[in-house]
C-alpha cells in the first residue's frame, strides 16, 4: 500500500512540509475549537495547582468533566496534566527550568469563549506575560 501525499504537502529530505495556507476544513458540520494559552506564572506550579486549574477551567468553558484531572511530573520535562471532557479535553504543561513557563492546549467539539479562558488563566497564574492563539 502506498501513501499518497495531499496536494498541499511537499517532501524535502524525507520530511513532509505542509502548506497551512491551503488547509481546508474537511468536516465543517462538526464543531472543533482549539486554543493554546502560554505564559509566565509568578509562582511555582504544583500538582494541586494543575488539578485545581483544570477543574475550574471546566466551569469557565462550560464543559462536562468525565474524569478528574490527571497529572504526571518528569525530572526532565516538568509537569503535565490532562482533563477529559464529554466534548474532548485540555492538556496542561509547566516547566521550572530553564524558566518558569506554562502551556495550555484546549481542543473541544463545543464552542467556548477564548477571551474568558485567557482572562481566567491570566488571573489564576498571576502571569507577568500571557499569549494565546486560537485555530
């Protein structure tokens, strides 16, 4: 079986480079919303912070929680957390080294207000700087 590359892809040095400008929604009848929020917190983020943040994020986004937040710490990569919603979920990552930083990745099949998420996240972590990208 051979794999045919989409017309929006080019192959260079055995890697596929995708042309994001040529992207098209293959299922416009299915709601899919994505938001990445990143920032610099003013305190060290712990397991309890991640679980509390993800639980409260469920309320902010009006999502139904299927399981309580799960976390894991890696000596190499820092904290990771995840929450499963009826309409998808959210991942949370935080580092202490090389700098105090977090990244939240939300994917849902139900619309939510990204401005509320950014405002909540900024206040929760008392950030010195925060950015967000919806796609």
